[in-house]
C-alpha cells in the first residue's frame, strides 16, 4: 500500500512553508489541493506567492519550483475555463503517480477540505449534469438567498464550500436537488498521515490580517487590474473571496483602501471559521499548534515514524 502525507488546516497557518521544509527532509514533492490556486494569473490573492520570504520561485509548464521543491496543480487553467472537482482529482491522481514513479514522497497540501476529502476517497462526487432551468431560477436570487437555500437543503455542503461564491452555491444546490447517488473517484490503496495546523482563533485572525496587509502592499491590487485587463472580470474565480472585493474597489464601489482592507479581513475571518468547522469533523487528523516554536520538528518526527511503519493512523 502506498503512503502519502496530508498537511491541512485553516488559511494563514503556514501549510506550504511547512510542506517545503518536510519535503527537503524526506525527498518529497507537493500536491496543492486548493480550488483557487489552479487558476493562472491568480498568484498573490490565492497565496501561491509567499510574501516577505526569501524563497526562490521558478514557474514551469506543469509545476512550480519553490526552493527547489516541486509543487504541482498550480496554474492548471485560465480563469475563463470551466473546472470542477472531478477534473481536479483526475489531474491530482496523475501527478501523485508521477511523484511516486520519481521515487519521491507525495505531500498533499491545502485548505479546501472538500477537495481533500474527494481526493482521499473520504467523500464521493455527484455525476450531475447542469440543470439550465434551475440555474436560471437560482441566478435571480441574491447571495444571501442562495446561502439560505443551500443551508436549508444541506448544512454539511453549506459548511464545506465558499459561500461567498454564487457559482459554487448554485452548483451545490443543483447537486442536492438532483437526488442522484454519488460515486468515489479518489485515491485507492493509500495510507495517509494527516497533519493539521491550527492555533487559537485570535491568533489565526491576526495572522490572516497580517497577510492581508502584506499582499495589499505587494501587488494584490495590480494583480486584479491585470486580470481585468485580460477580460476576466465576469469569470467564476473573479466572483470569489478577495478578488470580487478588490474588483469592487477598483470600480469605485469601495472608496477607501482602508475599507477594502477591513472587508477582506472580515471575509478571511469568516472563511477561517468555516474551515475550522469543516475540519473539526475529521477525527483522524493529528493537530499541531503553530504557536509552539518546535511544532515543525514534532511534525517531522511523526512523518518519519509514519514511513518507518510506527504510525498507522
């Protein structure tokens, strides 16, 4: 049976930085599991580009290299292309097999809990075709009405997606209303060690706030302007968290940059709460407090034990 490491947790916990450290120690390669990092030209707002670090970054055709460590599943598609979790899992499985053939250890990293669960075969997907009539009805609803509709239909699905994204809300409602059975499309015959990064909520919020300050100072607004100049304003990823808000600022709907900063921080705080709620249900996660100065060494010790056959969790 193959083995893989999974590093997950709320945003701003340093998952990728830890994964890079671990990968250097165990000859690993990173598989990014993030529903937004798949898009080209969306680097800063999705956290692909680390801010205020000395990492050396090289963008390749099918992978990035950060400090010499391979990261797969960045920049898969353009923002105006259709994409779903089934396509994501298909590509992720191909890359994981490639990593294994290269005699490296796959390190699955991300904060999109639903994508992680599908990839690990812990949830199933619904083979549901688009319902045009239903979509037309749902598109007439406000964001808050879509949120309430999904919450009333399926609380678990509501807690597992970006509820600020109307496209994702509509798709989730469509799936629930279809009543169709689901199917597993993820990895099989794998053993996973799940590493969760967390700390107290005030600290998580403070780290997220610091990240917002840094990305606003290091090109986030210009990144969104570039996306707009490429004609991506009406695309799905531009309706999601952070990018929609910055777009509103550029269009003059948000007047002051201070208001922009506050709104993005508010969005991230809500997202962190939803991530915590989602991951809390998984009792197989080994949690580490990132405020502990030696947590990374504790993680590395557990990873090495797992590959030496001492941890079967």
